[in-house]
């Protein structure tokens, strides 16, 4: 089992977290704030790229539409994350739609101003490159899990990653439990792991029976993140 398969995402890995005060101020001067209501798109798959977005608060999903009209959720992005940047830096059309899961406050920076900001702060190119590498690692682990693990373990790996992500922004409860911050439906969870809603429901039942999670409507609490990750990675050995 490779180290990337078991390494949780640590605190402070968001793009915004890597900027100091003067760099944040410079980027704010280059952009403009914008608010999005729940379910509003931040950008569309296939559109031309003319700006990047930094999420300041709230959660989004990154999804791609297949030729038969299905939606595949590729990732979840939250406070401090950079989105819509790969198309801008690669000078191509956007490959996915980013949609607000709830109210989102964001900073919109035109493409030319963002690249100028990176040129003025050369160390930021490394920060952006590191973001790309982590996202490729995430995609690789997801693919590995999808071909080697059953539904409950695939969902456990996803929830363990979402618990790590959530704990960056909201401290765990006194007993160590972490509530998943992004408000994902069972359909959206299923899309993340290439599974049906029914498979997700069965997997959640397995995880509840193992006392690893608690669930309510659009709310999932990971009771013991380390135990959940151990349950997940056993399938990847």
C-alpha cells in the first residue's frame, strides 16, 4: 500500500492558508468579492476561462457531466480553496462545473490579474503546483479505491477524507467526533464514489452498525476518524 493511499489531508492545505497578510491584501485588490446562493453555479463546464475563484466561506462541489447526462462529482472544495484555476492556467475551456452546496462567499480574480499576481510573488507558483499535485494524489486514491474496494469501504475512505477536510475548519467534538461540513446528499456521495444511492444507503447502514458514523438528513458525523480510515484502507492492502 502506497503512502499516498493512507495519508490524510492535513490542516492548512488550502490555497488561502499559504498566503501571508500582504499577499492576501494584494490578491483582494486584484479581485472582487461575490456571493452565491445555494445551488448556484460558480462556473460551467465547457465555458471559456477568464477568471479564477478563491472560496472564502461555504462549500462547493466540482462535477463533470457525461455524454449520457449523468453527473460525476469529482471533488468538494471549501474555505480557502482555489477553484476554476486549471483551465485558466492551461488556457483551455473549463472541464467541470463548480456549484455552491450552500451559501458561498468568494473572491473573483480575472485571469490576467491572477497570473500577474503569481509573477509578482514567484513562490506562489510553487503553492499552486502543490495544489495540483495533491489533487492528482486525491484522484489516484479515489481511482484505486473504486477498483479494489466494496461500497462500504469506498464510502468510508471518502468520509474519512471529508472528515479531515472538515476538521480544518471546525474543531472536533470533545469525544473526537467530526461532523462532515459539506452538505452532500446520498446521491452526491454516491456520485463521488461511482455508486448508486441505494449502495450508499447500504454502506451507511454498515458503517452505522460498526459505530463509525451517525447520520441524519444531509448530515453525517464521523464518530472516530482514525477507526473509519483504518476500516477504509484495509481494502487497499
